[in-house]
C-alpha cells in the first residue's frame, strides 16, 4: 500500500467571492468548496521556491492529493490553524503504477 492510498492529512478548500462589509464596502469572503480533502502537506523545497519566484510567485508549501482536485487558483486551503492561498495547480495523469494525483502550490497566509 502506497502513501497516496491513505494520505495522512485532511484539509478543507474554500472558494472566494465578493461580499459587503459593515461599512457598505466590498470585502472578500470564503465559502466551503470541499471538506475533508485527504492529501500530503509539505513545505516547498528550495528548488520549488526558486522556480516559482522566477515567475513572481511566493510558494511556501505543496499539497498533493489523489485524483483530480476540485480546487481552483485563488481558493484557500485550510489545514488545522493554517490558511494557505492556492497559487497553482498541476494534475498529473496516471503513469504505470503511479495513480493520477493533483499537486497544489500554496502560499501561507500569515
């Protein structure tokens, strides 16, 4: 049994939309897109950080999940007390004994 058969982490994915704040202005609000997404959350490697920095993106973490993701760029992934902005998504097709999986590149919201 591989690690992706039973991923150790579970996160929720939220989608952004515009809302109205108490002063009548516009604010960004998030609503739940998908709950309990199983995957593997890791800190981004130095080479990943450098690659994305060359494109003007800040990446702090990655989240790999089995299958195709429901997430979209601009969504927010929440794992425990951490909130991470989704800046990129790559869906990798199955090859040989490696099942299809999605890799989300993330920037931690501090």
